[in-house]
C-alpha cells in the first residue's frame, strides 16, 4: 500500500504512550508522551491528505501542500516529545 509509511508511523506514535503506560514509565515523562501522541495524530492527518489527493486525481495542489504541512508539524512535535521524554527520564533517577 502506498500510505503504509505515513499511516504506520502515525499509528506507532499513537501506540507509544499506550506501551509506555503498560510499562509503567509514562508517569515519569507524561508531557513528552503527550507531544508524541499529538505527532501521531498529525501524521494521520497527513495520510488523509495523501488519500484525498490520489482520489481527486492529484489535481488539487492544496491537498499536497496540506500533506507536507502536517508531516512537518508531525516531525516537529515528535522531536519535541522525544527531547521531553529523554530529558524527563534522565532527570528522574
């Protein structure tokens, strides 16, 4: 499938807080895992723009730029979340 990368990444980022909750480490870095979950939502938004662009025949340039915008925001939020998680995990010993 064409969108397996974006959808898979979005779902993995949404599952990260759930797995951290199961491993009982989410409460140590709750803010960071919240940012990571938000990035997963933005990647799923990017995937919906990709699907819409293909269904319309790729004629709407707005859909392509919307996909790019949500992907960039997703990567930024994932980076911020990862930094928060790393910092909060290192801070609490």
